[in-house]
């Protein structure tokens, strides 16, 4: 691999104008397609085949009036005057008439007609039903409704808009994300010692991310995807794009300290060595994200493929566009030689990395035990992990969705926001028995201790499908509500005995079904990732113990990251600091997504750190010194790369979307733990205990696996690493 990348990089440098022009044209074409012909992203996370979705499909086909999206207008009196007072009632009636004129609205259910008024009369709601299903209700219609309720606000009432159609779109690009990129630039400037060199990774990464994200937006015209998919592609593509460029540029500038080495030769060497590690590390991220498809969950598959495509583009940028750009700058990136008066004061390159390596390998067993114990302690909250999807309680407190949630809770109880929909397919029940079957079911529903209210049965026009709303006593995020859904579904045999079929659906039931499905897929996915890691690292390092050690460290990182996520988002710690409106279950697809993404990123650091150890071991045969020199020569770039990822992911923690917020936090924390605790601390300690055994493998396995040579040991002598500077100068 290294030899081919060396030849490839020299071609890129010599044809740099064509290479750069080609990337600019690609960006223009893909950017134009994505900006002009992009599709509509969805705000719902659904899974075909689960019971709640089957019920929704049945309603769409047989009872479309009950399948339409709903915007719930919630109004509250701020002075204690009942909303039934003539002055308030007049304004409310006017608003509801205006709501009925919005395009797509079929029904407006007035509070007076449906009894949707709180016991004290100060809070009421009206349901505005659309012909379209909730995800299809256009933003323009929601904006019209928001404008239509303005007279309520002008009259001094508090207003919130909720309902199934009001799920807010996922957005990125706020001030916090910009701050994250600015921090990344500062880290790059310190790590590379040059403002020009620091700007190059940002420029190339932004080009790669723009191609990936805009391409994803264009594909959304043909494939249904959630808004989270594009944000994930942006988040991961930006982080790895900067890091991959950093790895190559750092190696390039390190080599340029040799005055006998030309800029072109150095670019080719850096691409052959650091670029090989980039290709291998990028391949692990791509495979890990693509492996999300084994969950069989469409929206997660699309998220995985969107992220994988963006990472693949980041790798291509690092080994094609970046060498061409480096060729343009040529000798201007060569570090300045220190003044003669400061030569004695200058510390040896990697001095602090060497000191750190000596410290953690002095008593490796103690370091290993303390580190593992600490990570297991951080992971303990993960034992209480509960999965779900954010309710409107998790939206920002200033949002109309959160306000509607709070008002409904205040006026009608915590369970009102968790309303469940029971759908009874009575087509196979004899006509004279349908009513009695439904009424018996209603009696069973009312009898449940966690049911606050059950609506009267509402049949469709043919009498073959009947709908009843069930209001729990507890909130959408409560475990008791999840238990209630399971108990309601346990009543299905009672309906089946009469020939009918019972379904339980609604936003809360859908969230529970998604969480259950993803929870069941997690063990298989982790198993696939572990096997994949063992295979890839065995090929990379021609070792058995190094991959085992790497996988165990990765599992510790995932466990600690999930423990921290549970501690913050589920148990409610740091809510004020991180602007989290309410504690609740962890986002249902976060564990699967975190496992896939963190695996790829963890393998990045493993490859860049351990490949330098192996590189020195291959030349010296000294296992102990290989660890120290490997850490010394890679610590600066690994630390910088990790800090950049933490800065980029950390910027998304302050995104208002609760899903993006949790993903950003989990990835930032996971990268920090994996880079600084696992790779920079536990890995050198473990490698010290393993000694020379770390680099051995059975003869039959050695003959079986291919030699990919990511260290560049098979390059011609003139292209070897500056570690052999004396030999290189002689040649």
C-alpha cells in the first residue's frame, strides 16, 4: 500500500493544477445539485413492521381521517380568567375559524365541543387535523397556523403548538459549531507551528464535507432520510477530514526538517506512510458505519451510509487534493531552522511524549489497573440504560413544542402528552359482535391502574376499524408508560378470540417500538464490530495480542461514554450547564451509532499510535524502546487530533435538537476517553506488559494474512522515514 501511495502522491503533486481544478468542479456540480435539487428530510424515526407502524399503515389505508397529522393548539389564561369567558371565547373562536382555512386542514376540533378544557377552565386545546400524515404536513402550513394563533397572544394568553405534526426539523451550523471549528484551528496552529499549515486541514476538510453533505442532500430527493443523517455526515466528515489532513501534514513538516529532502519527495513520503494509516483508519470508519445496515432499520442504514460516504470522501481528499495543495505551497511549509543561539535551548522533538511514555510504562500494571477501574466506574450508570426518543419536554424551553407540553401537563396531567391510540381491526368479527367486543376491550383498558381516561370508540365509515385514545397517568418518558403499552398489547388475545386484531400506536408507542427494536439489534452489532476490529487490526499489525488489547480498550471507551450519557441525559446531571430542558431516556439509536462511530475513531488513534511503535520495532527489534519512541513521535499529533474531534463534536452539544445534543456529547466524551485514557495511557502500559509477544503470531496465520505494509517498511531506501536520516542523506 505504501509503495502505491508514494507513486500516487507524486503524480498528484506533479499534476496539482488538474487535481485541484477537478475537486473544485466536483464541488460546484455536487453543490449545485444538492442546493437546487435536494429532497425533503423527515423528522420521524419509524421502523417498518413494528406494531405501531402496522397500525399507522392500517389507519392510512382504511381510516385516513384518523391517520392525518395533528397540530394541537394549546391556550392558557394568564390572569386566571376561564377561557370560556366571552372575551376569551370570542378570540378563540376567531382563531379556530382562521385555522380551518389553512390548506390541508380537514377538521378543527373546538374545545367546547370535545370537552378539551382543564377542570379550572384556564387551559384548553384544539386539534387541527390535516389530510396528510404528520411527516408530510408542510412547514408553510405550520407557519400559517402559528400566525393564525397570534390574536390569542395579543389577548394576553399563553400559546403553544404541539401534536404529531409539530416535530421540529434538525438543523446545524449554529454559533457553538462555529466555535468548535475555531478551536480546531487554534489547536492546529499550535500542533503544526504555522498558521498557513493550520489553515490547510480546515480548507480541505470543508471541501470534502461540502461535497459529502451536499451530495447527501441531493440523494434525499430519491431516498427518504431524516435530518439527523445530514447533520451526522457534517459532524463526522468535518472531524475526520481535519484529523486526516493533520496526520499527513504533520508527517510532512516533520520530514521537512531534513534539509536534504525536497518538498515533493516529502509529500510523497508523508502520503505513503501517514496516508497509508489514513486509508486504513478511514476504511475502518467506513466499514463500521456501513455495518449499521445489519440492524435492518432503514433510517439507521441511511444515516450510516451518509456518514460512510462523507468519510470516504475525506479519505480521498487526504490522499489526492491534499498532496496537490501541499505541492502548491512547496518549500513555504518547511519549518524554519532555529537560530544558533537557541539550538541548545531547543528540546528534542517529542520530548514530552517520551517523558509521558516513560512515566506510564514505569509501573504498567498499576497504570493498567487504575485506568481500567476508573473507566468501569464511569461506565456503571450504563447498567440503568433506558432507550427512547425525545418527547417535547426535551425541546428548548422557549420552543412552542415545549410550552405546549408544559401547559398540557399542568392542565390535564403528566400522562396527557403520552396519549396512546388503540386500533381494533374488526373486519373479521361478525357484525353483530363488533360493538360488544370493542366495549369489553374498553372496560379492560379503563380497569388498568395506570390509565387516566379512555375515549369513546370511534369507528370508520364501514365499521371495520375502530379507534380509542388511552391517556396514561404517567409521562411519555416514564418506565410505567412503557409497561402500560406492553400490558395493553397483552390484551390482543382477548380481541383475537372474537376474530379481531388489536394494535397500539401513537407517538409514545412508536418511540417504545423503535427503542425495543434497536435494543435487540445492539448485541449483534457490537459482536460484528468486535470481530471486524480483530480482523482488520490483525491484518494491519500482523499480531494477535495487539488486536485483542485494542478491542478491549474500545469496549471500555464505549462503556464509559454510555455511562456518561446516561448520567447526564437520563439521570439529569449537568442539565443547566448543557441547556438540557428535561431528563429522559437516552436516544434509542445512540448506543448503536456510538458503537459504530467510536469504533472507527478509536481505530484511527490505535493505528497512528501503534503503527509508529511497530515501525520502530521493525528497525530496532527493541520492544520497550519501540513503545517509548512510538508514543514520542505520535503523541503530539494524536493529542491534537483528539482535541480537534472533541472541539468539533463538543460544538454540537449546544445544538437545540436533543438528539444532536446527545450524539455530540457521547462522541466528544468517547473520543476524549479513548484518546487520552485508553490509547495514550493504557495502550503503552499494556504493550509494556506484553513485550515482544505483542508482535508475534502463529506461523500458519502469518502465512495466511496479506502484508499491507502501512508503516512503509517496503519502500525503496530513498523514501524511508527520517528516523533513518543518516542513511537517507548518504543515499
